[in-house]
């Protein structure tokens, strides 16, 4: 029986690439999204992957959604915590709303979703939790105190939860992408990309969403059971850390 994988924010960008890569690898995939119905509908039509609309920052909404997904698809054995947002401002100009929105979606969302699947994974003695952090959680980024804090928080969460669940056949890992050529990054003016961003990347190009999808499939595999608590950096050499 195919394992069930849920990708949060799995209808667009990096999440879409993860959903498609998991489907290609034989998983029964479900993808969630927040509000962009048009993107979710075309994703569903093009991939045949079912979509579920709920806010990862709302515990009760997640609880209801997880119950519904498990009823329709089966127990979630692979959780990809990908949903994320930015609300950039330097700290001296950052509003409480900007801070809270990012922490709520990018960090509370990881707690909500992982908390809701971990008991089932423990009872079945198998699970894969893969959370998408960021290079900016590792090195910090000007104008992103909220985002850098949330993404660094994911790394601590991953290490703690990995230890708690290692004996239960569950691995918990993070992926820290650098600049990936999603719609958002490709919308940056061509000259800014060429003169300011690409020169910081030793590999000399943006990453592709599919390159993150490959990492997710690698960490999700049954034979990746000895990899847990780790952070896989995928940034073209932009920030190299132990
Ligand atoms: P996109 O903005 O392209 O897609 C984000 C996805 O998350 C969408 O499906 C969106 O739903 C969903 N989403 C947003 N907020 C919520 C929420 N509250 N509840 C449920 N779903 C939500 O993002 P990217 O593909 O660029 O980024 C994906 C992840 O990768 C993020 O965690 C991001 O921080 C991280 N990342 C991205 C990098 C990049 O270069 N792009 C680099 C490093 C990390 P909807 O379509 O309905 O809006």
C-alpha cells in the first residue's frame, strides 16, 4: 500500500514540487493550501492530487483537516511542513502584526501539524516529518527578524522532536533552501537577480523547486531511517555550515 504524504502549502512553489516528486515516487499525496483557490484548482486539475484548504496557524482548523484527510486518504505517514510566509521589515519598523503573522504560520504551524500526526506515527512505529526551514534561519537576514527567528526555531524543534521519536521509527529532519526560483524570487527584476543575488551563490544560479522535491523524497524514504535531527542545506554553496 502506498504511504500517505501530506504537503502543507503543497499547491504552489516549492510545495508543489514536493507534492509532484512524492507522487512520482509512488506516495499517495494530499496537498494543503491557505486561500488561493484558483492556484489550488489548477494544481489539482494538472496533477490529480487532492487539495485541502485550512490555515496551518489555527490548531482547531488543523485538527479538523487532519481528521478529514486521514478519513479520506488513510493515516498520514509523511508530513512535509512547507507552508510559509514573509512579512519583511527591519525590527525598528516591524509591527506586532508582522511579527505574529510569521511566527504563527511558520512556527506555530509546524507545532500544530506535527503534534496532530505524531501520536498516530508513534502508534504505527513509522513516520517521516520534514520541515522546510531556510538559509535565513541559519545565517539571519536583514529585514527578516520574524522570518529568521521562525526558521531557526524549526531547526531546534526538529532536533528535539527527533530525539523524542527516534525509538519509534520516526525521523524528523529539516531542509534549509537558499534562493529557489519560485514565482516570488523570479519576480525580482532581472538586473537585481544578475548583479546582487546570483553573485552570492557559488554555483552561479538559483535553485529549482524540483531540487527541494528530490531532497524531500530522499528523506521520506523507508531506507532513510538513520537520518534524523539533521538539517539538509540546499543553497548552491551560499552559506556553508557544519
Ligand atoms: P509560496 O508563497 O510560493 O507558496 C506558499 C504555500 O504555502 C502556498 O500553497 C500557500 O497557500 C501556503 N500557505 C501560506 N500560508 C499558509 C497558511 N497559513 N496555512 C496553510 N497554507 C499556507 O512559497 P515558496 O514555495 O516560496 O516557499 C515554500 C516554503 O519554502 C516556505 O516555508 C518558505 O519559507 C520556504 N523557503 C522558500 C525559499 C524560496 O526561495 N522561495 C527559500 C527558503 C525557504 P495559498 O496558495 O493558498 O496562498
